[in-house]
């Protein structure tokens, strides 16, 4: 009876160790923190720039990156985490990374939202192992009055990026070359 008890104990301990090692932080509070930041970011975006509500209503989904930190001194990079929402529900979490080389010095933080305007662009994003932002993205920018231009909200572009909330000492923010990868927070 004792040898079987030891085997059961060892099997249970090994199973517990395997489960703990493979849970990828599912029990962590990372998802809660990202969800809270996403909700706050969307509230700020829609209240500060009401024209973006039209983008939300027309889009197949949106990737919300509430906080991206960028820094550089000759060689630079950026990193942030966010959530992909479809019909107002979070369905996946993503990280955004970018590397750059060139004349740059400083640091900044900003938020951005990618509006996937077609089901095809959303499908391509979700099924790629690591999607990189490229030339097929149209940027929505503020005009002098602080509103988004009407041309960007009626665009036929498959993906529209809205960058906002910039704070820091690097001039301009761009997501060109940013790689998005699905994560488990």
C-alpha cells in the first residue's frame, strides 16, 4: 500500500508542477490590467475625438494599444501591450514591438488604435504569426482644431491608425514597421 501511495503522490506532484509551468500566467492579473487600460483609452479617444466613434461603428474590429513606450539614442525601440476587440469584446491580447536605427534621441509614450475596416484585414491580422504595420495603413491625424479630418473617417483603406496622447521628447510617432504578436498576459 505504501509504494502505491508514493506513486500517487509523485504523479500528483508532477501533474501540479506541469500545470503550474504551462499555465502561461492565466491566473495572473495581466489581462485585467490591460482591459482596464483599454477601457480608459477608448473612453478618452471617443470623448476627445468624437469622429472616431464612426470608425468604431464601421470597423470589423480594433486593436487598442493603450500605452506604447518608445526610446532611442541612435538605436531605438518601442514596446506596448493591448487588446483586440470585436463588437466591443476583447478576443485576444497583443504586444507591439518596433526597432529603429538612425538620427534619434529621446523618449516618448503614446497610445494608438488600429481600426480594421474590412473582415479580410481583420482575418489577415488574426491569422498571421506576427503582423507588421506597413504601407497599407492610413493615418488619421488631428487638424488645427483638434478634430480628425473627415477624409480619414470616410476612407476605404483596410486599416486606419489613430495615434494620440503623445508625451515625451521624440518628434512624431509612427507605427510603420511595428510588429504585433499575440500574447497570453
